[in-house]
C-alpha cells in the first residue's frame, strides 16, 4: 500500500487544484498533436461545448430512466442517430455504454444468452474472430465463459473468411469482424463473414468501435469504403465508440442490435430484492449523465456536415502522411487502410528503434507485434502536424540507419533473450526480461524512453504465458509505489 491516507482535515480548493495541475507535468501533451489513439479532439469550441454539456448533467444519473427524462431522451436520440448513420432501419435498437469494451462485453453476453434460449444443446459456446480483433473480446470471453477461437488473418491482413468458416463447430454462436481492426486499420470482409454467419444460423458482430463514426463520412466524401454496416444482410450487432471519432467526452459508446428480440437478451432485472425492483440494460449501475449529455451535444453541434468536414481534413492529413511514409526509404504502410488508422513497418530497419527515435523527438507512437510495426490513429488533433511528423520521421529513420553502440547492445540483448528462452527455465526468462526491460527502460517508472530491446524481446519470447505474468506484474505495479518512496 502506498503511504498515503485520507487527509485528517480537508485542504483548500486552490491547494488541491494546484497540486493536480503540478501532477500533470509529465503527462503526454496530446494538445500538441503528438499523441495518437488516446485522445480525439475536434477543436477548442467543440471541447468547450462538451465540457459545458457534461457539467450541465454532471450530477444526474442515467441509472433510472424515469427520474431524468432529459437523459432518457438524449440516450434514445444518440442511439437512433447512430443507428441511422450505420445503415439501420426502424427495428434497430441499442444502448449507450461507457466505451467500446463495454459495448463488446454486451454483445458477447447477448450472444451467450441468445444461444441459451435458441441453441439449448450448446454447453460451451464459442465465438470465432480474426487474430486482429480487439482484446475486449478476450476480456468478454474471460468474463462470460465463452470460448474464444482466434483465426490467423489472410496474407492481406484482413479476416480469412474461408479459415473462419472452417473453424465453425456445433458450439459456435458468434462470428466477429472489425471495421476497421485497430492494428492495421483494415476493414474485414464483413459481407462475406455475415453471409457465412447467416448460412450457419449464427450471430455476426461488427466491431466498428473506431470506424463507426468515421467510415460513413469517409464514404460520403467519395473514398472507397467496403460495406460494413446494417445494410449488410446477416450483420446482427454493431459497436461504435462516440468517444473516438464521434469526438464525444470519454465514457460514451453505443451497442446496436438489428432488432429488439436480440437486444432483449442483454437486459437484466431483479424483482425480489429488498431495495425494490432493479433493472439495468448494461454493465454499469450508476451511469454518468454528463457522458450521455455530452454525446448528444456534440452530435447536434457537428451534425453530418460537421463530421464530414472533420473527416475531410483528417483524410487529407492521412493521405499526406501515408504518401510521406511510403516515400521514406525503408518504411512503408501495411496494406491499404481505408481510413485514418495505419501501421508503419520496415523490411530491413528495426521499427522499434524508429519508435524510440520518434519518442526522443516528442512523438508517442504505439508499438505493435506480429509483425513489428508502429501504429498511427490520426484525428482532427493531427491535421496541422503532418509536415512536422514527416520531417521527424525521416530524421528518426536516418538516425536508425546509422550504426551505434546502443543498437548493437539492443540487438545483443534481444539475441540473448531469444537464445536463453530456448534453454532456461521459464521463470528465469521472465525475471531476465523484466530485469532487462527495466534496464533499457531508463530512469525509473513511467514510459521507457528507449524500448526497442524490450519490444524486440517480447515479440520473440516463445513462452507467451510467462510474458503474461510479467505484464500482470507491471499492471499490479502501476498502483504500488516504487521502492524507497
Ligand atoms: C478502441 C477500440 C475498442 C475498445 O474500446 P474502449 O473504448 O477502449 O473500451 C474495441 N475495438 C476497437 C476496434 C477499438 O479501436
């Protein structure tokens, strides 16, 4: 436990706020447009509207829909606007949730309950998804006891429909595709997946968490976008995150179902509790009114025209950045992503070293594995950063091409871990990895400044279970003080 307790006496508002401002000193400065995927920003006026709308309903609780008809109306309208945008007809229903993860949890729960009602012979339900689908499905499998069957993607990095079809068993209840999948920004062949699902009497979920409020506008602008929404026969549910390209306040997503009969399996009620009759549509009990209100506000503030304008600017920036990346000797974008997510790869350079060099230049890029890439999610916050980004990326790549002692050391460490993993006991390898990642991570805690060696090792460790323990140790550590504090 960290040596901190509730202060015996309260402190002044000024003192509390001052300390909080100071605490932000080392936070990522997303406002400069150098952080990707964690923050979506539609401009200062939109942000101030979100804050005012959130504040207006700061205290209201979305738990009881009869207490605050305002919130009920906002949620109903947000769901309806989202459903229309995603090709839904009058039968489509849904709910707001706290985020993409909760929307996905709901769809897997609903599939399980649907199967209990309609496929009573199934005792160990299974869902089939491409290797690239979001870990929220692993979480849902873990929470709800549904077996997760991940199928490697095709050479074009999209879902391999034939392989997924071949993975169907009598226990399969749900097939999943993404629009787009996060790692490479590619949209799975949704029409084909949904057709397979329909032919086998299965549910088909489209994870449009990141694309749901972008792809419709990208298509309106005339860019080619594969079919992915309720217009596709066989698609039974869609998740779409308002707090991503909906540019809403955090804590806002929608889960949509083709009809009310399917959504019915999601709902929860207890009738014999001492506290009265209790019903709730989603995971949460108390639900923040502010998040619901802010989502309604931004949708009405931007409208189709506003979202299209933002999408146009983001797509221009995307095209410029894609062309710029492909023009840098040694770098390329994987596949042909239809919107503003992409993965940067290299055939002969260590891409993690490029990530480290970008980090040294103030750009925070996520590292990915299988294959090693850097990830980009471009939103409105980045539209004026394209030149600076490409300049630094060219410089970072040039730097990586030069030989250095550190790079030789990094390569040695990776080779050591790879070699050691073959003959050392698993436990020792994980200690070694932890030790080395601490070593290359530089000055204690926080985000490592140089991580190429660590990512190189993590990607090559054969014992993934062992790696999981190391990662869980890290997660535990986030809420535990560093020694000697
Ligand atoms: C972000 C994302 C999720 C999870 O959403 P959270 O809001 O982070 O819970 C799921 N799927 C995809 C494709 C995503 O990009």
